């Protein structure tokens, strides 16, 4: 029987670390988004408004700061991908983690926009 995947690419420990990394970035993004929404809602300029993001500053903070966290997380995953590739270690799972974080970032920015 022929294996379709290179056996070097299958490493449960590396997959577990990549999954924990993605989960940590998503939790950090959710915490930062919650803080940003809380800050935007407590501003005096937004006290009488119907929306939390009532002006440009609150819209930018709620829309961009969590997106930047996701961007940095994706770049970090690609840095780990490069380091693993250079070291001959399993790297495809880290590349997948980076692309997943980039997709989540684009979806978040599209919804926030």
C-alpha cells in the first residue's frame, strides 16, 4: 500500500502545538474584541447613539484591532512554518494554521466593515 502523504509530515505533537497556537490566537482576538466593544460603548460620544460604533474612532478600534491580532497570529504561524521547513521538521500543519488565521481575519474584517 502506498501512502499518499509523506510520513515526515505526520507529527501529532506538532499538530497539537499548532492547534493550541490557533486556539490561543482566537481567544486573544475574542478578548481584545470584547475589550474594544466595551471601550467603544462606554465613550461619552456614544452614550446617546443606537450603535456601539457611533463614530470613526470606535469603528476603527472595533474593526481593526482584532484584525491586527489575527494578522500577527497568521504571520507568526508562517514564521514557525519557515523555521520548521528549514529545520527539516513537519511544516504543513503550521502553514495550514497560518492560512486559517488569515481566512478568519478576512472574514472578521469583512463583517466589521
